[in-house]
C-alpha cells in the first residue's frame, strides 16, 4: 500500500557552525507518486530524505507518513525503505542472504524470508544471481540487489539517495528506465534524490528543486523547465541553461532552443528580433550550439542558441545573423530578487 509523505515547516540545523541544512521546507507527495528532489551538492536534499527516513532528527517541523506524525519514531517503524548511493551490501553474504537480511533482523521465519527474497529477486530480474556474492556482480546488478533488499520489506514508501551515481553513463540510462518501470509496477510512493537533471526530468512525476536548504519550486518536469520560478531554477535546469539578458530592473530569460534564425519564425506578430555575432559553434548529438553576443534586446549579452539538425541555416564564427524569439517563450525575472515577474517586454 502506497502512502503520502508530507513535511511541514521542516528545518534541520547542525550546531557545528550553525549550518541550516534544511530551512523551512513544505512538501506533500501524492500516493504512489515518483517525486524527485533535485539540486546541487550541499542543497539539503539528502538531509531532507534522511530526516523523512528517521536517520536524522528534525530541528523544527513535522514529518507525516500516511497522515500520521512520525517525529521521534525509529526508521523501522516508519514503513519506509531507503537505498543509498553506496549499496552497502554485505560482501561475505550471498545475494539471497543480502536481500533477506532485513527480514532476518525482524525475526521472520527462514522459509518465509527465502520466499520473499525469491519474489523480490524475480521482480527485479536477478533470480539467477541469488547464489552469488556481491564481488561477482556488475554495478547494475548490485543496484538491483539493493532495490530488492528494500522491496522485500514491502514498504509503503521508497527513499532513494542517488542510487545510480556509481554506474557509467550508458548503464545509468538503462537503469533509469528500469527504475521507472519498476516503480510504476509496484505503485509505491517514491522520493528520489539526485543532482542530475536528466534523471530528474526522466523519472519524476514531479520534481522539487532545492537550493541552500530551501524549496525553490515544485511541479511536473516540463512545467518547471518551461516556467521557472526564479533565476536559480532557470539556470540549473537545461543544458545549455536558460539565457538571461539584463533589461532595466528585469532580467529577460529564454531557453536556447527558442532563439532561432529570424527567417524561421514566420509572420510579423509577437516576436523580438536581435542580431547575434557568432563566436563559436559546437556540434552535439545532432544539434548545433551557437555561442555568441546578442545585440538588440537589453544589454549586450553572451548567449547560446541550440539549433536542431533540421535547421540548416549556414552560420560561421565571426558572422552576424538576425535571430528572433517568440514573445510567448520569454520569461521575466526581478533583477534584485531573481523571482519571476509578470513584466511585459518593451519592444525595440
């Protein structure tokens, strides 16, 4: 059974240096949701996850699981299972023994432990590995063993702390797909911590972006990407990140894929045109990343345009070319606070 997880006004302060690791966070999951906590190293996302798990004690605020306040309850009483960045498998135990270990700690009968371990292994496609030791497994197989060990307890909530970070890039991509299918299959509420925006965008039903201990924005991946709440979210999400151009009291933001050669944006309607002096061009995965200096929209600014392979406009370093942006793709941020505003563009 999946349960909602909620944190209310959660703060976690460490006394050495008065570090505020989590600073007044309010988040509520939905039952069976895949929620991703995204942010750079040190933003508080792992501390928040550990506080939900009961591995850290909140300085202020409440943690609720299934509508019940669990502050003060030990991890084992919270109906959660956590998978860490390091899989922490016992090297001297077999895969089956590793998977069944939490049940042994609960003094479950041996026959039932073995049955549950085989069930979890089959669900994750590692039933053929049950007799092996961790040293005989690949990184992806170890990750599945760690997930099976968490699953065997039949938790109501999964808490995953960067479980794919030890895998190579190719394996991470396939493991992401497996994780998503697995979570949809079991329907367990899952909170997943990562600093990798590709993981967040690919896995999350919603993503919660954190920075300096605070929740900056929460919403569906596409919404957070297209409509960032502030300049941190705007520049943290996206590769390349959102361009920001100074314009009086505001910063004008637009995604690189929305800056296109002017002749490709048809009509005389709602668009803004400017000249781009090309500095260099990178060819990445079929796209062209065009770096240069933009003139004609606010202050002269260094920007990047991302052109898909279907755009064949000839461009060379040193040339100047007219580019344009649809006004509907522009976002405006307060230059002092960094928060998005409802400011309207000033035509030039």
